[in-house]
C-alpha cells in the first residue's frame, strides 16, 4: 500500500523529497508487479515452510516497502505466491512481517479514505473499509499472533490481505472512480478522487 498521510511523495513528486529518495523509489517500484500483471489477480497459497528463505523474502519486502515510500507490501506484488505481508502503519512503528493472515473480525463501523497502491502507481481512489479489525496470523517462526487494529493500521492490513486474495483497490472503490482510474492507467496519467469533483459522468471506460 502506498502511503497517503504519514509520508511524503506517495506519487513520487511531492515537495521536500530529495532526488536520491525519488530515485530509490523509482528503482523499488521497478521490482513491484504493476496493474495488468495477472499475478495481482491470483490468490496466494498458505506458507508451510518457515525456514531461512521466508525470512529472506520478508527482509527484501521490508527494504522495498521502505524504499518505495510505502506502508505495506504483499508477497504477491513481487510475484511470490505465498501468504506473507509486511507493513508499517506509522513512521514510529517498527516494520512487521506476518504470515498466513486472515481477518478474524471486522467492525460494523465503516470509514472511507483515499488509498494508493504500489502496484497502481499514481492512482488514488476512495475505499470504504471497517474501521476496526482483528487479524490472526503467525510470525516468521510460525508462532501464532493476533493484531487488534484500528484506523490506518486496520486499513493497511485489510489492503494487504486483499492483495493475497487477488483483490485490488479498484475492486473496492465505487464505479465512477474505478472507470476514471482505469482510464488514467491506460493513458499513463495520475488520478485522485478530487479530479472528479464538479464533473459530469466520465466517458465510459473499460470495465
């Protein structure tokens, strides 16, 4: 997941970000599968091997997430079809890796916020999600854990678990934004919800 609040340069062009940081972001995004790659619509398999290879994958994902200025990354975004994700919901939080996560409970209270995605560069759409969620998983050693998450952390976890199930933010947003975002992706342009304010219904796009 690309950050929209706690870090600058979600789209790689915000003021206050130096050229070296932007270049690291560009290189990191080059390793992330982008929209149109069929792996992003595929469901990952449960992890059964908790050896050194899993830890190495998590370390690589942490590095790419940080360099890409993201706050979450799922293994499927690198073409690794395993249920592994990394996240860091705030600047002060330690990056974490969790394995075989699932949403055990989600609140009836919902919230809508803009979400970006490292696999949909320069695209932001509104996504409605439960404000609170309980996620069960195991750590890199296979020890069970439970995360009681709220706000941004709950949103990030749900976003990344969606990736592991082959679901993208375009599948979660309302139709008008989805059509406009798809058009922007085809044309290599940026999109955010504010671009639709005051406009009429956009021209039909590919569904």
